């Protein structure tokens, strides 16, 4: 359910940048002879020429649509150039599109906080850049306004004739309200960034510039390709008055249908007729307030400042006669998906120092008899172990568990029509120092646990599987039909998993507060080390997974309880060291936030001439019992 976030920062400048027919552009860059020709990218598939997933603007003029198959497209546009998505392991390989998206992000992220929302979409918070520009070089003082900026569409600006002149006047009005002046600066910055993207990558993109994400997103698609649209506050009412509810993010599904059918609300503006209380009464407190806000163009969602995907996923659909019927067929496909997933999380770890913690399997299946026809294949999760074989093994267990539950007491024949596997709960690892890396390494290898049945958890409902809107929402996902990677989302109500995450993070955040924060720090990244040194067998095959889950549960039950335990351990093990033994460069290797504290300890220790049994940080944290 949506969460209302009133916009407390009214003067923000937010841009939503969306690449134009992205996969087509990537293919055209590879084969420049395709430029300017009606072109479409088709999903690997030999049935009726495959499914179109991206269509160039030249082809759209002939009526070619994404919903068509290659053969249909050829009927309406005989000259269409159909390019196959690259294939690896029998399925679409989206790596070329992912890295093309990253090229764009690296350019766009130079002017402000940047949130990668999907494989080809980015939000930018340009407030600071726009404010600086307004102070230093306000548009009214500019001799020339960027030509691309002058081509902007300013909503609410009347008259098609002399549009550019009107736009120019709008840009340089000295009597404009502050908010509009900021938007004008934002639009000049975005026009410049789009120019840079074109120069550096050869890709065109379109953008919306507004005071919040919701309006910027609505605007970016209004004039495509290679154009930008500005939404001044004065234009919001008219924009929403005619906007069909279903066009609004989060209103495409049941909520939108209920608004239409139950309240007769067809456009977002129609919502203005209802009081906040009435909407709350009908849809609950949060959703009611959220609806009331969006009717007025209010949304306080922040640009998250994240350019990396929140999860990685890959999947494959098996429609009609291709449905998988045997465990061996499922295993073979799962193995291929897991291979790809393993490569991607490994690359993420190598490049970005991030570790994925949860493996989730989603599937869509049906039974040959129509007993419980609506029963869905349950999604299942377990702690993620790095390594292809381990991921394959765990994915298989997740599938078997899901299948048992799906079949229940009926031992029907079954068919699987889609499989997807994802790696989630991706957390940064401290990258400041080799000591951190050392402990992180320990943590990683220790964290490898078996997905015993105890570890397998139900995941979010699997209804999204194969659904174009959100197969494993907001992640870097790759699926046979909907291969559209979504990168970030925190707008939805927190999931059970996210709660664990949040609390763990909170407890880690407290590492720099109070006594013993170094212990907390290492316990945050290296809980297992403690387990290992206290009870070397505790990570044995049968209990590894349980151990990790316990760790999570501690976090979940009480964000402080784990810290409490550590304090006890601290009392037991007391950190004894000989200050003279400690090489000062070792301290430099510690994360910044604990360096000062450790230095403080060392100084006070020297002052007290403490020479206790034990040795250095290394020895204390060593997993070796004899150290
Ligand atoms: P979109 O941004 O939805 O569309 P687009 O970039 O092709 O075209 P537009 O100019 O209208 O924005 O999707 C980005 C890419 O994601 C698209 O080029 C191909 C891929 N994609 C799929 O693979 N399957 C899908 O169902 C959709 C919607 C997109």
C-alpha cells in the first residue's frame, strides 16, 4: 500500500530522466546502419517472430506496438528491422542493456543525488544545483539560454505559436515566483545533462522536471523522444484533472479499479471531490491520506541516492506447450538461472563491495486437475550462500519445498510456467580498510550456511511472477517476458525482510556511540567470528543456517538485544592488549568512525602502563582459538 509522504520541502527540483526506446538505441549503437530505420528488439522466441519488447519511434509511426509479435509487426511495417535480444544460457542476456544504463547513470549523477529507478530510468534531485545556479547565474541574467532548454515544454504555457519565444520569456521572467525560477534552472541543468548523455553515449533521453518525483515521472513521458517537460506548480491542477487514474503509479491495479468502480473516480483530479476522512474511511489511514495528497500533486518521496540495484533476479517463462513437467527439467533451468545469478552477485561484490543475503525462488505453476485452481506456487527464501553449486542446491530445495506446499495432499501432475530466482537484501560491506575486508571475508565465508528446511521462509506473495508490472519489484531483474529491471523502491510498506534489515542496520548505526563500539562494529560484520571462536562447531553443517537466522531474529526482536549480548561478551573476554604492541598503522586501517575511539583506548592504556595478557586487534578477533 502506498505511504503518504507530505512534501515538506516545497522548493525541491526533481527530474525524472527516461531513455527513449532504450533497447533499440543500444542495438542501434551496436549496428549504426539501423539508425533512423523502423526497428524493434524482439525477445528470443521462435513463435511468430518473437515478442517485441522495444520499438523505435520510426516503427511506432507505422503502428508497431510492444504488444505485437515480430510477424505482426512485419505486417504493419514491412521494412521493420527486427533485432534479437542477445541470448545466453537459453534466455535473454541483458548485460549489454544494464551496462549501457550504467553509462548513462554515471553522467546523470554528476549534478545531484541520483536514484536509478530501472534499467533506463533515473530520478535526480537537482535542488542544490538549481539553487546555486539561481544565485550565481540566474536565467534572466544569461545572454543565451541553452537551445535544448528552450525546446522544453512548459505545462500551462499557452499558445503553440512561437512556442520557443514563449518558453524563452518564461525562462527569463524576472517577476517569476522563486519556485518557477528554480524549475527554470533545473531545466537548463537537465538540458545540459541530456546533451552530455548524447555526446558521450549516443543515446537520447527524455525528462520531466517538477517539484517532486511523482510529477517529474508523469511529465517525462509526455513529450518523447528527446524532449523535456517542465511542471510549474500552477499547472499541477490541470495536469491531474485530466489524468486517468490508471496512468498513475500505484493506481494501475486493484486500487485504481476500486476508485473507478466504487467511487466513480476516473481522473486523478476527480479525487478532489472526496475529503481525506472519506478516503481514509474507504481505503485506510495511509492510503486515504496518500490519495488525498496525490489529488493535489503532493508527494514528499525522496530521491534515494542509490545507483545500484536493490536486488538481482533472473527468470524464464515457459508458456503453453513449453511448460516444464518434470523435476529434471526444472532443475536444469534452475541451474542455468542460478549460474547467471551467481555471476551477477559475484560481480556486484567485486565491483561494489556488496553482499546479497537472501535467495528467493518464485515460480508459477498449475496442477493438471482443477482442484484449488487459484492456489499459487508459494515463493520461498533462505539465506544466500555464495558459489554456483550452493546456490543451485539451495534453489532446488526452495523449489521442492514450494512444490510440496503447492501440491498439498494432492499428488497431481504439475506444470511450471515460470521460474525466477533472486538475490536480495544486498548490503554494503565496509570498504574502508583491509582490516574490515579481513573481517568481512571471515564473515562471508562463515555466513555460508545450508538452506536446511528450517531456513526456508515464505516470501512475499508470488503473484507478481511473470507479471509485466513487477516481477520481484524494483530490482535488477531479468525475465523472459518482462525484462525491465527496476532498481530501487522503498515506497511500499516494509516487508518482513526489510524490517530485519532496518533493525540490523540500525544496530550497526549505533556502532559509533558509547562504549565498545568497535566490538559492535565487528559484531555487525562478523557475528560468525564470535560464534566460531566461542564454539568452533557452531557453524557445522546442521546448524549453520540456524545460526544465521538466530542472528537475524535477535535483530528483529530487539534492535538492542544483540548489542546487549555483546556487552556481556565484552565482559567475559575483555579486550586485553599491550598498547606498545599495536602498530599505529593498524589503527589507520580501521573504519574512520572507530579510529578515534580506539586511539583513545590506546592512549589511556599507555598512560596506565597497562600490559595485559593478549595482544592486538587481530588476535582478539581471530577465529583461531589458539591465537
Ligand atoms: P520502457 O522505458 O518502458 O520503454 P522504452 O525505453 O523501450 O520506450 P519509451 O521511449 O517509450 O520509454 O522500457 C525500457 C526498456 O525495458 C525497453 O527498451 C525494453 C525493456 N522492456 C522489456 O524488456 N519488457 C517490457 O515489458 C518493457 C515495458 C520494457
